[in-house]
């Protein structure tokens, strides 16, 4: 299924058949790349390769790096929250707090409680 979804993006690209690449040569293809930023090379109407300008490649790499940084930041945030919660188990009063919770009434008023209640 992901391969089919990826093919949808090819519709937005300028297309050059492999036979044109052979006929026009590298300079001809690079003129199209210079104009469009990228070109899809097809063989018998099937996508075979995408040729990118260096500017387009750098733009894609920066976008990927930005996405990775966001993902890393979100993961760091989750790690910090986990570490903070885990640290409460190491506190001197952790056992007393747990006994207090388990020793009290467990009426949940038909609610399921999990994690923070805010």
C-alpha cells in the first residue's frame, strides 16, 4: 500500500521518458531539472528514477532534518516525563504513599483512572 501512495506524488513531477534522456543527453535532462528542480524518468510509463537539482536535494535534506529534530524533541520530552515519574519511586516516602493509596477506599465512581488526572 505505501508504494501505491508514493506513486501519487509522481503525478506532480515533470516526466521524461528514458528514451528522451538518451536522445537529449545529460545536458538536455539537466535543463529540465534546472527549470523544474526535479524530473521523473520513466521507462514504458513506469517511474524509474527522480533526478533532483542540488537546491532541491538540500531542501529535502533540511526538511528531513527538521522532522528528525521535532521527533527527537518529542522523544526527549517523553523521556523526561518518564524519568520524573520514575524518580518518585526512589523517594523515601514512596512506600508510605503507596500504602496510603492502597489502604484507602477504592471507589472510582464508575470512572477508570489512569495516569495524571489533569
